[in-house]
C-alpha cells in the first residue's frame, strides 16, 4: 500500500481509546487515524462515513459489542477489515469473532510493534492472531479445515442445488455427497445444510 493505512479506533473507555489513537498517530506516515467512536453502533456509522482500511474494535462495548460491529461492518462495508482488541484470551471470543468476519484478534497487552504488524496484515486481508492465542487456534483450524471437494459442495448447495444435482455435476454417487455432508456439518459445527452454508459464508469460505 503506497499510502497510509487509515484506521478507526472503536473503544468505549476514553483513556484507552485516546491512548491507542495517540500511539497509532505516532506511526505516521504508515498509519493514519481516521476517527474514533465509543460504542459499536457509532463505530459502524463511523466506518460508513470515513471508509477506513481497518476498524480496530474493542470486544466488550455498550450499544453493540465488537463482534456484532465486526459482522455489521463486513455486511455493510466489506472494503473495511476488522481487528478485534481485547483483554480476554478466550477461545470462544476468538471463534465468534472470526466467524463474524474479523480478520484479526489482538490482546490489549500486545506491544505497539505487534499491533502495527497486525494492522498491516489485516489491511492486506491476511489473518493475524495474537501469539498467545495462535498456539491454541492453529490446531483447531487444521482439524476443521474443509477439503476442496467439501468447499465445492457447499458452494453448489448455496446456489440451491440438491444432493442429486451436486452428485451429477461432480460425477459422484449421491451417497458419497451425503457422506461428505456429514463431515461438513461436523467441521462447521452446524446442525443442517442451511446453517452450514450460513457459517461458511460468515467465515468467508464461500460467497
């Protein structure tokens, strides 16, 4: 990127928000702070008016938490990437955040150098997870990664194709398609194909 990365800081604690904005301003010309907001709803609105590259989101906020805001930004302003910021190294928050469309998860005790690294990665649409969380998350991702064929089946199902139509298109037995659905549902922790398609879309696995 041959211009500053434009960032908005969305954090309900005034001192923390102001400190983050000041620290990021010191990273000029690499980073430019485009605005600040104190809650999720105002943050989503701010993204709509400032069109930043990255929205830095606290998870626990009033009037729309960071995970909710990340999902709204993904749906309403898909050109803006979201980076979650929190004091909590919780697997559930990480999983929910990434499912909502966040591209990164940073702990508040992260050094400023790592925060800048995370912002750069997320601005380039690359996943960045705080090292303290990555050791626990990576095995989960590998164990639950969809195969190319499973992803293909999900993509076809999302267009409304039946198992029989998918089987014909892929030159497979219908029973084999059903067996792959069992794997897909397990990996995505979904109850049915409709939920599996929704989860896959939220994770960016299919359009």
